[in-house]
C-alpha cells in the first residue's frame, strides 16, 4: 500500500481563548496532517526531532496511540521540545508565539524507505532552517529519484515576514523539488507582499512547479495548472478554531490523490474533474477540523470518511 512520508517540526500547541489556556495538543504543520492521514488508515512515516523531556514523551505516546511509528523521531538529550501558544481572535483565527529550545546539535535524521507513487510532504519554516535544510534536500533527492509525489506547503507565518527576502531563494529551491505547492493567500502575502495569486503562480511558482493550490479561508480555493485555473467555493462553517485547517486541507488533498489512484506519472495529465474530487476532499477535512480545538480530524469522522 502507498504511504505518506512527512518531515517537519513537532511541537506542543497550547490554545488560548482570551488570556486563558484552553487546551494543549501535540502539533506541527506537517505533523497535524499526518495524524489525520493515519486516522484515515493511510500508512505514514513522520521524520522529526524531540527533546528528551516530558513534552517529548507526551508526543511520542500520542503518536503510538494514533498508529504512527516513532522510529524516525530523533530524541536529543539536551534542549527542550518546542511549544507554541495559539491565541484565538474573536473570529477564532489564531495568532502564534513559538518557544524553541533546540540544542546546538541538530538531528541525524533516519529516513524511511520511499517507493514509487508514495507521497512526501514537507513545509513550514522548518523546511527553511539552514541547519535542517541540507538534510531535507537529501530526502527530497531520494524521493524524487524514487518517483514519489512531492507536496510542499510554505506555511510562511506573519511573524517571519521580516525574514522573507532572506529565505526566498530557499523557498524557490523547495518549489523546484515539488510536484504540488499549496499555500494560503496569507503565506504568499507574507512572502512576496502580493495578493494576486494568479500573478504569484505566473511569476514566482510556475517556472519551478506546475501545480499551485491556494486557499483563501471563506473565499474559497484556487487551483492553477498549465492547462487550467479553477476556483472552488468552500462550505460555510462557523469555526471553533482554525488551528490545523490548512494542515488538514493538505491531508485531504493527499488522501484524495491516493483514493483516486493518482500516481507520479498521472499527475501532469490530471483533468479538472479529478481535481474537483481531490480538492473537495481537502475542503471537507479542513472544515471538519475547524469544528473543534483538536489539530486533526476526529476518529469517528475519519472512520465514516474512509468508508465514503
């Protein structure tokens, strides 16, 4: 069976309503999607690093409870597992503060086997870290050689805007490895100061990657390929929390690719109707995760969705 391989940061998300902490859950941009995929019955292998501390123990236990192997988690003896604070606005959008305690020694990552038509997903600021990026490139080279589909989500937060000009060359490197790039309108505003996603596709992404998906919250989803540009309306929802919405959109798209039987060689010729089914899967998972404070789809929803 095809599997999904991911690499990214692993953190503990503490979600605040007002000035009071409301819930704490394991998180991380790629991590959140991997949990949902595992709950949907997709084999996953997540590559990351954790501190040898109580928070790290919580995360590893949570992974095992959700059918995820911890074989590719590097545990550093010094330093602390990162924590993020997510402050929900009146509209339940999140503003983040991140606290990290990485050691000077960064991980000696152990890579899973990648087979043809597996899907490799990476992103967030973790994929731009100069201490980590060379190791990510090693895995990207391996994934490309093995003809896996590579999915990249820049997930470029507002707090990093002042670094945008310094990391754009690395972002372009990441585009070049990707078969699909998915980002929110806010990501590209923070990276390029631009709101016209067609121009972002034409001027920033297209030369490196031919498929771009952009998400715009309640304003819908855009898909850009060499053959067509499609817009999708999203179902109206009143979110409890938007933490994990984009991550689970990614999980839904990846799940859709697998369920539709789309392999590495099929992707360039994918027609509009197939893309509609795939994007719909992303929107359904994203909408579901907005209905709770969890960063991933509920187990009962996953069971029903996987049978549908």
